[in-house]
């Protein structure tokens, strides 16, 4: 479709197809915005009232430092690596002493002695994930994404009525 200039501006997909790398590369390479639910933040911090999840940390990509919600800055150690799923990520840690003395420590880490550590995606992916997580909670985003359900229903009805060949023969 790209070779004959028939790509859509937005491509609404099932959540199973959405990952940060695809979101960025689809826009960059093809000019197509992939619209689909991104995985929510599943950290324990995001599930407790007042918890300090990753969205509350301010990342300075130029200085490679992160500031926690209490205003403490990460160490100068900014470690890029590849996670077990093959994704490029960055590991950031905070100074042990500052974390141990923090009055909000229980909202940030469960460790008795270790400082908070964050795992970030590369800049574009991180920013896009954080942005989409906020957007997908809005009524406007939900209205756009609900068109996916209409398409799924139509495909399901076609498959039930005409069988597998309907999918192959349709344009």
C-alpha cells in the first residue's frame, strides 16, 4: 500500500499490535499514526493512592538525569541496554542516601535499603507512551477507538456468514 500511496493517516489496531517501537517507526517511516490501546502502567506505584509511578518523574533527556516527585535528581549513571524482550531501554537509579532519607519512600519503592530505579524507553517512545496513556483515558480517544469495534463486528459477521474465503476475497 505504501508503494502506491494508499496509506491511511491513522491505522486503528487491536491492542495486541501496539508497542512503543511500532508507534514511533510507523509515524517516522510511513506517516501513519497507529491508534490502539497501549498497555497501562502496571507498577504497584500506579495502583496505590499517591504512589510515585513513572509518569510522575521528570526526564531531562539532554542532561540524562531524572527528577523524582520529591525533587531529588538521579545519579549520573544512565545505562542503555536491551531488555529480555529485545527492546532498547535505559536504566536510571537514584542516590541511595537521598532515597533512604526520603519521607515519601513508601510511595516510591518497597526496598528497605536500595534506591529507586527506573527503566525508561528511548526518548520518543517514552514520550509517546506517556502521552497515549493520558489520551486513551479521554472520551475523544475512546470515541475514535470505538470505530475498531465496528470494524471487528463487520469482519466477524462476514466470516460467520460467508466463511474464511470472505476475508481472502475482500479488498
